[in-house]
């Protein structure tokens, strides 16, 4: 089977604060000898552009958002109205279609000019609508990746999925959830393909040093600032631990979706209410090098999400041999085995989270064991090259 020589790669609002996974995968695809042509809907808000590679990525990305009336009018005679009427309903769906039509034409034109025959879309939102319309209107081949619950990605999912050459889904849990929802619209080829991390880069140069009884306990979290990430529950757990006499510090890397003017302010207020100012730091959107440094300096990684489809942040911590405490919700059990390579607690339970942190703080040998086992789990199953190999293989198939 001949290997595809060029691959279109479409990510919405690239490169955002959580997009390091995509950049790793792009580099792995290119290392394998396939040229990657980057597309995105629009640049992210300035406050979310944080990585050392962000500007280089933006320089090579073609942004598709367009309000071109001539492009819109040129697409209207080609619209598959019967299929759209069958699959879509409501103003949100038709708004997505109209917004996506000029972008679909622009995507097709760039692909034709550059000799790109297939585009992979790392989203099932509007970016997927753009690719689905480019396929219906102009015959462009495309595929999709699902990274979270289908409901998070807007209307028209059957239309988006039906034309895809193949799809990847990050967990078996998600795949079983979408089968009845998509029915016959699910592509014949669907691959379980988790996200991955660069285990060569995310590793320790010195052995992990567990917390010492009576010493400062250093916690680290990396996640966008949003209510569903459980940051408020983490703050409550911090207060409980301090009240028990533990000298604990927590740093959170990540920013809210508007670049600092949203949930960040909610957290600032709650930190003040709980009297945590001397024990908490909100770092904002930071580059990957800072995340790595913070991981290597932490005793424990804590992420109290209400639900996590899988969790690249957990993978990064485990790759760096930092014991992780996560929540038993979503697809996290497909990554973390409770008590073997991490600890899982119920979501929305500050008390359970505080208990788990305190237990590990008092058990250095358990911390060392989780540290070693977590690293091995990521090396064995979640290397960044696996996703790249999947995309090249599936896109190359006839």
C-alpha cells in the first residue's frame, strides 16, 4: 500500500493552549515522511497563544474563516439539500452550514493547489462541517477524530460523519456511546486511537522525590480554567487540607476560554474567600516547557474534572513519573487503573479529593510505586507516534 505523501490537517482555533498534542502528532507524521499541510478555522484569542512553537505553527497554517459573499453564492447551487434537510434541524444547524460554505470552498481550492487528496479533522464541530461540505460539494476526502462527548460538537453529526473515509475515537467508552446515536452514518472504519505524549521529552533526569512528612506538599494541575475541570472542588480540598494542618501549595496552569476575562475571575474571588492567597497560584496559559518544569517539581498531579474523555494532562504527568489523582468519570479508567498507576476519586467530592491527597502525602513508598507504574503505562500505550501511524495508515488506504 503506497504511503500518502501529503496530508491536510484541520484543527479549530489552532494553536490554542491545549493543542500541544496536535503539534506532537504533526511532528511525528512529518518524521515518518508525510508532509502535513495545516488548516484551521481562525487563530485563537491572544491570551491562549502560549507555546514556543505557536508562532511557527501560525505561520504555516491556512485560516479558512471567510465572509466572502461570492464564495457563498458559488457554493449554493451545489448544496445537497435533500441530505441536509434529512440530517439537520434548527437555526444552529443552518447557521453552521452557511458559515461553513465559503470555508469549504477555500479549503478545497487550497487542497487542489497543493495536491492534497485527504484532510483529517481533529474536531467534530464546525471544522467537521467545513470538511463534510467540501466533500459533498467538491469531492474532497476527509476523516474525523472524536475527542469528547458527541453532544459537545453541535448539530448535524450524522451529516458530518456519513461522508468520512474513516474516523478515530479516543476511547472505547466514547465509541459505544456514539454507535446508537450515529447508526448507519458511522463510517465503516472506526479506530480506537487515544491521544499520546512525547515520552522521550516528558521524562525525568533525576529520580522522583516523594513528599516528606511535615514538609511542604507541592501540587500541580494543568487544565483550562472552566467549571467542569473541577478547579473549585480543588480549592475546597486545599482548604480542608490546610485545616488539617498540611502545608500544601497548588499551582494551576491554564487559562479560561476568553483569555483571562472569564472563569479566571471566578477562581480569583473563590481563592480570596477561602483564604488561599498564600497557597495558590494561577499561572495562566504557559508554554510546554513550563508545564514540564512544574511537573518535575511537583509531588502530586491533581485534576478534579467532573468528567474527562481521557486526559492528556494525566498522561503528561504520568510520563514525568508524577503520581496522579484523577476522577473516576468519563473515559479516565481506560488510562488510569485505580491503585496501580494512579488514584481515582469520585467527581465533585472535595472531601474524597482531600483524603486521597493526604493519604499519598503520608505514604512515600506508595508515591514511588505509582510514579514508576504511571510512567510505564504511558510508555506502553500512549506514545505520540501511535496516532501519527494510524492517520498515515488509514489515510493511505483505498
